[in-house]
C-alpha cells in the first residue's frame, strides 16, 4: 500500500512540476509555428482524386524512393532533332486544350485502368502499321515489384490505352527490350534478381508470352541485342562481377543468332569506369546514316540523371570503340515543375515509314531516393529542435522531473517485494540514473557560465529559440511539404500547355522581369507574349525565362490591345495576366485545369458582382457577402483566344471598344458582356480561388488604378453603357463553392 502511495506521489509531483509545463508549452508553441508555416507555404487545395473506382485508383502513384517516372513521346526529322509532342500541335478533342503535351503516359494512366502503379519507366516501342505498342516497367503499388505493362496508341502517341500486364514473374522485371526475329516477336526483360537473362516469345501479342530460352546464366542489367556486320551482339552490365563498378560496367557477347550460343568479347568488360560516363545502357540502339549508335546512362549525382549518345566506331570480336556525340534534345529548364526536370534515363528511337523519327523517353521530376531523403532531413531537423528545447530547459533550470529522476522513478530507497521481482526494471532504472547523472554533469558548467537573468543569457536563449523555430520549419517543409514541385493537372489523363499574355509599358519593367522569371517556370506555360503599349521595349536578354518570350509592340497605347488577334499564338488557351499579379504556379495550374473542363467560359481568379439599378461595379468582398458573382476580371483569366478575340473585335463590339479607349478602362467588363451576349452556355464565367496573390506594382509605385473609388466609378458607368448595348449581364449570378473540385470556395 505504501509503495502504491509513493508511486502516486511521484506521478502527481511530476504533473505539478515546471518541467512538464515547459515541455507542454514548447510543444504548443512549436506546433503553432509548424501549422503557421504550413498554412503560409503549402497549397490549401488538395489534388483531385483519380476518377476511377475511387479506392483502387487512389492506391496508385504512391510516394516511392525509386522516383516518380513517367513517359513522353518525341518526333523529329532525325534521332538528333527530336522535339516533344507539344510542338506538333496535336488536337485531342473539342473539350480539351491543345496541343497535347508530355508526359503522355504516367502511373495514373496505369492505375486508372485498374493496374496500380507507383511509376512507369524504361519504355520500348513496337510498331505495327498504324498501331504503337508501348512496353514499360510498372512498379506495382501493392507488391512493390516491377512488372512489364503494355499500352497501345492509334494516334501516333497522343493518347494511349492501357492493355494490361504483359509479363509478371516472381521477381522484379524492367527494361522490356522487344524486337522481332524471323517473323516472331521476342522480349528480353531485365530480371537480374533471378540471376539469369531470359528471352520470351509472344504467343498472342502483346499480352501472352512464353519463356523461350535462358540465354545467359548471368544477372545482366539493361541488356539489348542488335544485328551488326553479320553477327548478333548482346550488350549488358554485370554489376555482381568482381571489381565491377556499379552503373559504370558494360560487357559484350556475340552470336550467329539471338538464341545463342553467346561468346564473350575479348575486351570484356569493355567499360568499367565512372558511373557518369554512360556505360550502362539507356534504351534501344539505332542506325542512322549507316552508323550504329548506343545510348548510355549518365548516373553522376543521381541514378539515371540523363541520356548520353555514343557512335560505335569499331565492333569486332576483338575490339570495341565508341565516341560520344551530341544528343540534340532540349534540356528541361523548369526543374521539378517539369515532368523530366530532374532526370531522364531511357530512350527508344525508331524511324517510321514516313522517314520521320519517333522516340519515347522516361523522365522524373525528383532525383533518386528523394522521398526517403526528405524524411531523413525532416526528422533530423525535428530531432535537433527537440535537443535544443531540452538544452534551453536546462539553461532555464526548469527540467527537474527528468534530471534527476529520483523524484519520478523508484530508483532509490528500499526495494519492495514487487520491485525485487522486477529485476529487469531495476537494471533499466539504474541505466537511466547513470545516463541522466552524466547529462547533469555536462549541463552544470553551461548553467554556471550562462545565466538566463543576464543580458547575455537572454541573448543566448533568444538565439536558441530562433534556431528551434527554424529547425521546426525545416522539418515541416521536408516531412510534409512534398517534393517541391508545382505540377500540371491532367484532364482525362492528358496534359497540355497554354500561352501567357501580359500587357505592360516601360515604367513597369521591374514588374515584368520578376513576372517572366516566375511564371516561365510553371509547368504548362509554353510561351510568354508581352504586349508592349508604350516606350522602349526591353531586350529579350534582359528577361530570365525558361520558355520563349515574344514582345509584341503596339502602335498606340490602348487597353484594347490586350485582345488583339495574334496568329503566332500556338495554343488554344491563353492566360491573360496583369504583370503586377504574382500567384503560385499551383494556382495557375488549377485555373488551367478548370478552363480545360470549361473552354467556352472565362475562368479566372478575381470574381466581381454587377447589380443594382443603375448597375454598380462591386468587389469580391461585396460579392461574397451577396453570395455570388457574375463577372471575372480578365486581368487574371483563361480564355479561348480564338473565341474571345473574335468576339472582342466583332462589329457589334465597336461601340464598346470606343468607350474603353475613352475611359482607358473596362476592357475586361466589355469581354464579360460579349460572352453573356454571344455564348450558347448559360454560365459564362468560372471562379478559381488562389492560395494567395500579391500586387507587386505597389512595391514599385507603378500601379495603374491607384484611386480605387474613381476606378470603380468609371467601371459602373461602363456597366450602364454596356447593358444598353449588349443586354443585362446582372440577370445571372453564380454561387461560390458550386463545383465539386472545391476550388471556388
């Protein structure tokens, strides 16, 4: 009974101690810091869940330490002039934006079809007449094993139908090298976990295969067979061999037939060098102008960083020599906002009957081990923060319950019968006592030199606190912040691009530079068009952009220039965006996704309400108070430029354009009226809420509308005039939070 009372006393004493209060306060404070940091930096809008039977599709595309590989398609006049499919202006259908953009096949493509996948990689093409068959490694989200999937395209790679799993063994499979020989189709996937190189033959192409032969009892990596100079040559890497350098070793064998028997090349290994030099194969070899070329992986810095191309100069039974040649493909420049921004490590390029070349390539926006690395960095930061919390507690002298433990743990005094029975507990307690006694000894000199009551002590504690806050934010960023990419949103599994159009003049050059640098790095931006209204335009070299920038000089300074027809625009979608508005790329991408769902509407980020008699122009706050909006400012809105510009420059809109020039205002109000007047759809506008938006002109003093009251008065006058010309825009009102995506709250 006395033992139980003693234990209860110790527990109550701990609860009343300043130590527990200190740790509780620290937890609340740092939790608040982490929450505030997340609120300021993370997007509050979740990505839409895949449309297929929700639960199964949601299991696909999980975070994976091996990466987030997807597949793109390229075309060119030669294997050294390949351009992404978006350059071909492929129109997919009437409801989607165009051109179709890479990646054309992702883990979502497989998962939505019912074959759960974390990523798709190592693509190989097999072409039969007008059908493209795509074989690839797909990592099963449940078994975490690589299988060989297959998809088919009837429109030269713009759209793909996932057919199923072509090969599923009990071990990991990848690199499905598919080729034909004597009117039969073979596949030689990498299955090094099995310890042998296997050749499969198609029984019912493309989904049914049979093991034809084990052609080598070696755990070869990324192997291919090519016929050259009368022999069949097998290239592959054996990283298990003694002295072999991982991702830097390459061996060759030769035979009279793909079925063997195979003899080793006399120079084996022909490469055993630095992993960045392209020894490991990176796809199908190809012939161009009579020369044989091999692709290799540069694995410097991260696995599969990029593809390198080598021309084979000598290939005999005794000699092998190759030299590197320029690849000729544009390097991704948008970093993690590009589907292959961090790495691309596999290419299969083939010549079509039309003499055009087609290539499939995989790519990833994050380096190898990114998800694991982020967790390690994040939890390390959290651990360091906790350590500093304990240190600050020691300096303040509030850690008394834990250091020492005698008041909280029964490690002194007489042993009860129960304690004697728990010999293991006694041993554990003695270890704790020893540990904390030594910690106390280490902390005592610090407490003696740094006293919290002095100015120096307070300064030290303040610095420690700042470090704790910084470490908490760093940990939150790495653990909960994702991979840092602001990715594009697919529609029905497909991606596209848009043109960003802004209008400015010489006094706002500072805004423009920051504008171009930021938005050019958004995933779906293809080109930036600058409508230059007044003054000397800047040199393109003054603008830091990852996409082409075109400056269109206008003859006179007019707001109508915003909607001038521009035959050089290559996309259906145009984002009209004032140069003083800064939003996240994720905000922009969400707006683009909504516009692709409703390409006949104005989709934008600033809702307005026109109501009353006479009509008055009202801001967003008023619109929310009234529960709806009927206008979208085109200073930040997606439009179909062919549709919008045609309406704006129609004969019916002539009087409206004159009023815009007279007031130097209201061009966006006019376009809203024209949509209502001409659209077949009852709803003509869609609102998308940005996470945050900043007006940068306020920092430069170059704002267009400084007098808000006069600005709104002019717009109200425009409303009255436009309603006389084009009908009553205020007849409709659309409520907030009316879409299922939750982006219009």
